[in-house]
C-alpha cells in the first residue's frame, strides 16, 4: 500500500517581475489542483484585475509592520518600495496536513526559506531574453515606465542569485514551463528519503 506523504512539500518559485510567474502558476494549478498556492501579504496597491485575498492580502504598512512585530511571517522582504511576506500559520497548517505549498516570492525571501526549511525545493524562472521581459512588462499594461525601469534593473540583480536555486526554468511557452515545473515536483516526490516507508525489510 502506498502511504500518504507525512508532510507537504514546500515549493519556492522566484523570477523577475513580468517573467510570467502568475501565468505559469495558474496553468500549473489547473493541472495540479492539489497544490496550495500561498497568498502573500503586501503593502503595494492592487493592480487592475487583482482581488484582495486572491492575488494578495493587501494591507497597510502599519498592519504589515505589526505582523512583523508579532512574528507572523515565515519570511518577509522589501521589494521596490513595498513589503511582501508569507504567513507562517497559513502555510504550516497545509504542510502539516501533507499538502504541497507553492510560494511565489523574490530572492531575499527565498534565501530565508532555504535557511529555515532545508527540504524546500527552489525553482527560478527566467524569460528567453531581457528584451522579451521588457516586452512582457510593457504588454501587461499595469505599471508606469518608471516602475518598469525599476523592475528591469532589479531583474539584473536577481539573476546573481540563480546559482543558489535547485532548478532553472525558461518561460518561453507557458504550457512547457508549467510542464517542467510539474516534472520537477514529480521527481522531487520520488526522492528516496520520502519513500523509505515503501521499502519492505528496512
Ligand atoms: P509575473 O507574475 O512574473 O510578474 P505575469 O504572469 O503577470 O508575470 O506575466 C507578465 C505578462 O507576460 C502578462 O501580460 C502575461 O500574459 C505575459 N506572459 C506570461 N508568460 C508568457 C509567455 N510564455 N509568453 C508570452 N507572454 C507571456
Ligand atoms: P509583484 O508586485 O510583481 O506582484 O511582486 C513583486 C515581487 O514580490 C515578485 O518577485 C514576487 O515573487 C515577490 N513576492 C510576492 N509575494 C512575496 C512574499 O510573500 N515574500 C517575498 N519575499 N516576496 C514576495
């Protein structure tokens, strides 16, 4: 009999703003509805089409700072003038119930997760080129030129962290990127350390 995994897998997905993380995550969750997507807290304003509690929990700076004080975040970071953070309680409940949890977080937060949760799997996603990243940021039509410039500059800094990630995925075609992530997760779940309970005689 195949026993259910004791604890869920923590999955971290990072990549420059505009690379297509949200798009790829939607595609992945369509195929893998068993994965729980962690909705982060942020102090940035919602973009057109974003909803509170779905894309983010949108909170004020005061609320966010009070949450930091109370130790409510697994990790938090400042990214281009705003706070972003992952609720420890929400994800811990899911992991303890054996549910895999996906975080879409930037590189400083990912480094903290790696430190605190050594079994987390870290995936970095890049566009085919910086030119294409710029096209996607402009095409999304949600940020003004100054914000886009800031994010493109930030992308070059974030690339320096790529060697610390376990896997690298190029988001050329959304379906192919989502399929690669699904394959990574399948392989990760097959690690011997998670399957020793299936072996008879040990
Ligand atoms: P992120 O969550 O990384 O900031 P989004 O998912 O919002 O990025 O995607 C940014 C823009 O790029 C959106 O307009 C989206 O439709 C587009 N996009 C995402 N993936 C691709 C792709 N593989 N090819 C072309 N455009 C893409
Ligand atoms: P955006 O404003 O484009 O939605 O997100 C900006 C950046 O913040 C992205 O790189 C995204 O991955 C990151 N981010 C979103 N939520 C969190 C979080 O909870 N913690 C951290 N550290 N980064 C986050």
